[in-house]
C-alpha cells in the first residue's frame, strides 16, 4: 500500500496587510488538517449515531513547505481564480497550494478537483475561515472540506437530489446539503443523512468524519497513473 501519504503545502497569504494572518494561525490550520485526515481530531463521533463506527483514518499528512505573504490592497477576489493568476502556484505537481485571501460574497473557500489545469491547481480560503478563528466556521474545517474536493471528493449529497450519487458507496444518499448543527437523525432520503461528514455544509464543530469509501476514493488518485500520482514520486 501507499502508507501515510504526505502532502507538502505552500501557503500564499494575500491581504492588504499579509501579516494579519499570523504564523500561529497558519500552524493551527496545519494542525487541523493533520488531525482531521488521520482521525485524531478530539471532537470525535458521539455514540448514539448509526455512523459511530464509520469515522476513518484517511491516511494523509500535511507538511508546511513555505508561507509567502503578499501585501495586496484588493479586498474581494471572487471565485474565478484571479488570486491564482496574480500569485501563481508553485510546483503544483508536487505541492498543494493554498491561497488565503478575502474572497467576498460570504464564500468560505473553493477548490479545484484533480485533473484540472496546473495554473489553477489548489484551494482558496477566506482568512476569516482559515485556522482557528472562532465562530461557527472557526475550527479550520473549511480547509478540510476543500482539501477533500482537491483529493476528488464530491459533496455528500452529490450536488443533486436523492438519486444523485457522490460516487462513494458508504455515504448515504441525501436530497440536499445540511447546514447548522443538525440533531441526529436528520433524514432527507431513505436513511439518516451523514450530516457530520466533512463534505456536508454543517458547522465546523458538527462535522468530524470521512468514511472508508471516501478514504479509498482520495487515495486512488495517488496510484500509478492517477491524477495526483506525481505528488508521491
Ligand atoms: N461552501 C464551501 C464549499 O462548498 C465550504 C463549506 C465549508 N464548511 C464548513 N463547515 N467549514 O466548498
Ligand atoms: Zn464544497
Ligand atoms: Ca454515497
């Protein structure tokens, strides 16, 4: 097998005062990614849900390879990859690039799926949702969710109605996203939604798991010929 797959990370901080995102904030984000993708996060599944045994160690670690701060007065970067054009990714075939900037429009973050253009490969996070910042999206799980997309995961509801698959067998179908912090069980199709999955839209404190199926889907792209195989050789 591939063992624990380590992903080296470059972080581009683009703000009027780029020092406003501190090294401590960066480190808190790295710690959350490492905990969530190894299933060592402390807010583990409470007993009493049918998913209590489904939380898995996805087998990824993340190492900080460099932080680049750019003072830039632009206050709203949008979701059209403009920040990536201004500050291009560094060796995206071997490193995950993260841009931290003001996206605007209430957007927490966005990601590119594997197999896309190298010039836009990576994830973008709003600084208010990067690392431990407080608030309902303040535990760094926007990054966990976006890295899930970067590693080929779809939303838990498949971005469609009950019959729309997310291409993962052990995540139940859901009719749409869940928000907030739902009381278990919250059922939109035939069985309880996995609202506590990182790939739903619930609050940071209320999402805390990937499944084996998601783990296998993420790791498949690192096999020979896979879309991110270049990262591990
Ligand atoms: N809406 C964003 C997306 O679809 C991120 C959602 C993150 N959710 C969270 N609890 N931090 O990519
Ligand atoms: Zn998403
Ligand atoms: Ca599924």
